[in-house]
C-alpha cells in the first residue's frame, strides 16, 4: 500500500487523465448495454435444454413462440392483423383461432406465432410486430420475448427512478457525515464513474455471453452503494489526517490505512459473489460476473481516482461547509458504549428476541422462479398473458416432452410395441392427462392395426406425415400433458421421478416442470458448497486478520441469524402482502443473492469495528476499554456507511420489477439489522462477555501480538 500511495500522489494528474479517458470511452459503450440484455437469466445446460434443442433441430418445432391475444374483436380484425404480421416475413408459422377452434373461447381468442431458431433478435421481432399491430384496442402481443422486453424497459425506468430517489438522500447523509458540500459530492462522483465504467465493460461481455436483464439493476445498485461507502471511509480518514498533516501526507496515510480496509472489505464481498459461480444457472453467474467487476472498479476508483481527486482538492475538501461536524469521538456514542458494557447479557437477550421474532415467518417462505408476475400489473403483455391463462385454463396443466432413443429405430414391430408400452406406462400415471403418439393421433389402437394400415398405399400416405412428426430416425418424441401446474412442487416431483424411472428405454425429459425441477435441484444440491465457500473463507480471513478464533465464529453466527431474520421479514412484507404490496411469492434468486452479497457487505462493518477495537486492545490489553473506545470512534462512520447502503438499495423498493424490488428491500433490511442490532448491540455485548477470550488463538506462544489494522 505504501508503494501505491506514493505512486498515486506523485502522478495524480496522470491518474486523473487516465480515468477521464477511460470513463468517456466506457460511457459510450454503457449506453449500448440495455440493447444486449435479453431473457431473465434462468437458463442452464441441463436435460431440459437438450430436449428443447432436439425438438427444434430434429423435429422442427418452433424455437420461440409469441401470442397475439384478441379480446372482443371481430373475425375480420383478427384476419387483417394476422395477415399484416405474415407480410413482415419474420414468422415461420401462424396458428390462427379462425382455423383452430381450441384457440377461441367466447370473447377471447389467441394466435400463436412460431419462429425459427435462426431468428437473431427477438427484441427486434417484438418491436416489428407491435408496430404492425399498432394501438388497436383489444389486440395485444405477449409471450416470453415480449414480457422480457417489457421487463428490460421497466428495469431501465426503475434504475432512473431509484437513482433519482437514492442519490439525493445519500447526498444528505454525506452532508451530515462530512458537513461540507464538496466532501459530500466526491463520493457520489466516484459512484457514478464506477457504475458507468462497469456497465461499459459489461457491454464487451454482452457480445459473447447471454446477459440477464436483471444485471441492469443489480450492478448499479451494488456499485453505487459500495463505491460511495468506500469513498466515505477514505475521505473520513483523510479529513482526520488533514488536521495534523500536509495534503500529500494525509492522502498517503489514508491510502495506506483506509485503503487497506477497503481492499479487505472488497475481498469479503468478492468471496460472496464468486461463490455464486458454483451454481450453473445463468443469472447467478451473470450477477457474480457483474458484481465482481463493479466491486473491482469500486476498489480501484477508491484507491486511485479518489486519492488523485483529493490531491487536486487539498483543503478545499472542506469548501462550502454547511454543518460543523465534531471530529473524533463524541460524548453521545461514548455514553451509548458504556451503557452496552454495563448490560451485556440483557442486551444480548433483547437482540436475540428481536431477531427471533423476525425469523418466525421464514418457515412459510415460498420460492418460485420469476415469470410474468415480475412485471407491474399495468403492463399490457402481463394482462394479456394472464387473461389467456385464465380463459383457457393454462395454469391448471403443463406439457412435458419425452425424447426416447432406440438404436434400431421405431418403425419395426418391436419399435412400435415399445411406443405402445411407453404410451401405456405414461397413461397409467394419475397425473397424466393425455399423451400424443402416432397411435393416439391416428386413433389406431394396436400395433397390428397400424402395420395393416401402412400396407394400404392411400392410408400409408396419410400416416407418413404423422410418423415424421413424432419419429425422426432413432428419435421418438412424445408430448405429455400433465394435469398439474408447471410451477408446482407436484410437477417437479413428476419430472424428477420419471427421469430416474426404469421404463425399458432411454428417455430425456423437457418442458416447464423439468425446467423448474432442474433449476431448483441445481440450487438446493449446491447451496451447501456455496455456504461452505463463503463461511469457510470468511472464517480463515478473519482468523488471520484478528489472530482469534472466537471473533470469526461470532461474526459468522451473527450474520447467519441476521440474514435469517431478514428473510422472515421479506416473507412478512411480500407473501403476507403488507405495506400496500400485493401478496406474492419470493423469487428463487433472492435468498442466494441477498445472502451472498450481504454476508460480504456486513464484513465491511465487522472489520472496521473490530479493527479499531483490536488497535485499542494492543495499547493496553484492557478488553472492556478497547471495546468502548472502538465502538465510540467507529459508530458514527459505520452508521453513516450503513445509511448510504440502505438508501441506495432501499430506493429500489419504489421500483416496479418485483425481483429487483425484493433484492433492494432485502439488502436494505439486512444492512439495517447488521448495522444496528448486530453491530451496535450484539458485537460489543459479546466482546464484553467473553473478555480476553475474544483474542484466544490455539497454539499461540508468548504474549498476544496481533497485526495492527487501521
């Protein structure tokens, strides 16, 4: 750190110049990122994806399907609309309700638009079709691609509105912390540079990776909060040092001390984000990539760009002072610290009771994969999709695609018997509503009748297209309709059971139930590995940093309890429908993302507090005095940093995309719990209760000597 501090202060003009050029270039690319984001990120290379690829490549089924929903429209309007869409020459095939009665019901009907797998951009296709439809009343385009495009649009609006709410409030918090306008504006500037640069770099990844639309909100949320927090810590130290040193000395000391803490804190966040790479689901890897990138840029900006700015500003960091901020410890915080030291057991009980109350609703948490309900209710694509589902009872059933492989083919007598046997096994399952095979489609009930029919040329010519629909060389496709909602636990159990069942032939299963089952299993099967990486790495790092066993153990246990309480409060808010919100389930990504992010973020405050306590303990080896002094000197800055984090992430509570709203509120609640109940009550109370045992390390020889972190 000494080398970096000297380098940045000696060449601060060059450092500023490099950052200005870099920012200008990356800002240009950042504007292009929204256009590269498609899909919700819930993709993985599993059995479901193999089946869907096989259906498209081998059986010529559409790769994408959109729906045009008609409500109270005439047949002439339907025909004209579909003709206009056909004239665009971008649709492979159109299934019209005028030709298929099953697509029509009373005043509602829908058409299915099928697309090839070589369609380059479904986002552009959606734009073209919507332009063709125009603003005709009662005619709406919906489907996965249309819904994802609307989520992308809503995400961009959400980002703008969250920044409009969060940044001004963050500026007020910074003014209260520093007192001067200039000191308050600098962290905001660092945050903006960090986020824009990160989005610009992500644009380069967008060309080769499928980036989730949720990246557009989560990366700025994390980047702004962290970079402003880091800048707050370094500027606070700089202002302290500036009172007794020259500008260059104050900057160098700040980089060597606060800069070290920033790097350590970032490392903890890195661990949480990096652990998500073990989950082979696109959205987690997207967030891990984007998050680690923005954290790296936040650190880089804090220890290079920020010191360079401080060199330029010098003592003008205190310009336009509006409030007189008392330096160092305050009587209020010292009185509070002394109060905690006198009642450690009582405050531990109170804190655990409060956290326990928050944990109670966790047992009722219902996790689902975000779908159309991610969109606000006033979006036409959501309304049309839900209308179609309700009118045609789509939510009460789901489709499974079974792909069976037989080396000797399926058109021989043995092959036909195998098809019939597979059909029988499926129909015997109580959850199966219907099965489509060459027998059910042709209404021929036996193998013998089929073989006889194929000997008649006229009948054979009619059955051959049917064979080509279900059989391609050694592959057999069987669509199975389940009388179960595709998102239900029962449908997932069905897919899991049939994937492992011995039915006499090799099969692959695809469809929504299988898709959901694979996503859930991937997370639950590997969540133990993710937790082991995060908890184990955190324990090792804190043990090395503080030369203690108890401190890391307490930190991990308290974080887990705090996060469990956070998830309980999320259930109370969203599943119970409080604070004016509609009742909804918790997005499957929320526990993983919030745990991975907040566990690292909370270590930021842990390190800052315990480092100062450790510094004081090394002076006089009085644990109680060290805890009081450490709590007194850090409480204000921890509170300010936590408020920044709460404001920036909590601003997303006012956004419309449900998973983003849940992530923002989840992080804000977790940070609030961590910075108040845990950091100000539990940590000092436990430090008092354990006394010198806090600093115990097995096999230590001689008097206690710990590395002095500032």
